[in-house]
């Protein structure tokens, strides 16, 4: 059941939060052997549902997400529930505090059913780089669910929770949303607090909601957005968000996105734009010429920030203690930091390189220049269009293992998603259809703080296209 319905029915006591959460936990037990979306199931979920039921019986306000089962990506801090980032480095780390977004969800009545799988420290596009094994795509379990928030999207698609939170640095909410045929939003930079989100690349990332409907994603954003005194990058631009309203939007189909996609994907995206046109939108072609530099710029900046952020994992303050007797600092440091996975190590090394003297101007500075050009190009397009459309992913969900040996091939799949992160604008992925039985997502981008415009466009598309259904599991 969708989150909006659950909250209403629990508040009206049509069923109790406890009954519902019990069923969710049974579902998790049943499908997890096939999907592997969870790293940790919350042992206190039933107890939390019960206390919510008591609150409702006492006539107190149960909150806009009363009883709703939520999955939280395992790089978002949960007080008393281990938060591993799918890394050996944080294998038994139990945070002493909740992320702001977690607290906001709980205050709204949501019940956290567990922590969901990701690529180690959110670095990847498939959820294969996890210490807990790959998550599988619920539509075809031989394929990847996308990443890095693969657990967030797969758990929602597999009906293991109503909604979930992921994080999106370069596409990590939208990529798995697209591959698993669910809705996923990357909010405007600064709309949602990052306090308690384990940093990968701070200047690019946001926490974002995943759900099976646009209305569910809007209702979660409504709860988690707004200024937070614990994160000075949050802004005061919050509105109240809701399911979409139909209006004649100006839609630009980004030429460079559609030209770079597989034919099976682009066909569905053309159909999607036609659907929007039939619903009264004015659709035209748009062009973002510097998009060809976006991927190089993104990976340079993301790895530079990662190399600095991950310097804190020295196993002196967090995680297991591997100090040999009478240790010497340098050897101790490499001994412990050797425990990062291959992909994370690759990024720390590359990130240090692009920041090193002699190469800083050639790589890091250039990447920042490209970033501002992309931002300018996008800004000028938003003078002409309300939303920009294209495929979320240029290809269909591929087989597990297919791109593991070639990092560049893996990075290339992010070509359409990184643009929104570089430009700080919001972007949503909404199910657009199926090709060869596999999901295709439509990506829509809007100007900063225009999330409601995205919900309007995505909502109109969702009800007209009627791409529904859940996978057989
Ligand atoms: N796939 C991209 C990367 O590996 C994006 C990851 C993310 O958004 N967290 O950097």
C-alpha cells in the first residue's frame, strides 16, 4: 500500500500500525533471500508501531506519515541502529545520534523498518560494491537494481517498505529508481539537511525520497525539507509539497541526453514526451552543449571531495581496532586503510591526485570551471522551459557482474544524472515503461527550488502513462 493511504488508514484506525508493520516484516522475511535489499532490520519496529498506536488511541496527532514503513539507506545515521555504509571500515559502528531527516520522519509518525544496502560509501551505480553482497533487481534478479541507493529502490519496488530514503551525489537515487521502476527525487542542493548523512562529496549530494507514487515522494519531501541549524548549507526555500496538479508546462527534451541513449530507451522517452504533449504540455527540443564535459567534471570533483572526506576513517575513532603491538603510525595507517574496498581506494587515490600540486589546475580547477558553465547553460534554459526531460539512464538494467571489471564503463552510465548535481537543481525519475521486460525511467529537471513543478509534471505523466504494477517475487 502507498504511504499516503497507510498514514490515512492508520490515523483513522482502519488498521493498526502494529498490524501493518507486522505484515511488512513478514514480506521482508519472504523476499529478502531473493532481493537482498536490507543490511539491518530494525528489531524495535513493532515496539515503535505499538507506541504510535497508543498515541492514536489517546487521541493525539499521529503525524502525516503515521505508521508508514520506511527504509533508510545505510549511510544515514540512525541512533542505536548500526550504520555501516556497506563498508568494513564501519562494520559495527552504532551512531549515538539520528540524522535530521531520520528524526523528522520519526516525528511525522513513520516507522523505520531497517537500513538498506548501497555501494560502499555510496560510490557506485549498481550496489555491487557492498560488503553485504549485491542487491538484486526485483524485476529480474539476475540484474543490478542500479545504485548506489539500490537497497532503497529495490525495497520499495519489492513491497518491503512503502517509501525509503537514499542519497544522490551523482544519480544515486534516480538511477536505481529508474532501474527498479519506482519514483526517486534528488532535491535542490540545500533543501534537505545533510546532518547525519555520511559525506561522500558534500558539494554535490542530497538525501532524496523514493516511493511507488509521485504523491508519496512529495509527502516525504514535505516532511524532510527545510532549514536545519545543524547544516549551514540548508536554505529557507521550503514550500509545502503535494501530489501534482495538471497545468500546461513547457517541456524541453534534451537532445544530448536522447542521442546518447540506447534505441530501446529513447523510444520510450519519445513516447513519454508525446504523452506529456497530449496532456497539454508544450514540448520542444532543448540543447545543453557542455553536457559532454559533465561526467569528467563530476568524477573529478566527487573523487577530490571523497579523498578528503574519507581521510577520517583511520580506525582510531570509529569501527574495529586493528592496531598491532607497538605500532608505527605510517604502517598502522596503511594497515587499517587497506580495508576499504577496491572502488573506494581507487577514488581516494584518484581524488588525491587531482588535488595534488602540479595537477590541481589541470584537473580540479578545470572541473570547477566546467561546473559553472553547465550551471549557466541550464539556468538560461530554465528561462525558456519549466522542465527538461530525457532518460534517467541511457541503458537498460544490465546483468550483475557485467561492468564490474571496467570502472570507466561503470562511470559512463551516470552521464545523464550528474548534470543536476553539478548544477544543484532538482531532478526526478518517474517510471516511463518497459523495454524487453525491463524498466525505463523518465528524468525531469527543474530550476532550483521548483520541486513542485517536478511533481506537477511527473504526476500528470504518472496518471496518463499508468505504468504500474509490481514485480512477481
Ligand atoms: N554513480 C555515481 C558515483 O559513483 C553516483 C553515486 C551517488 O550518487 N552517490 O559517484
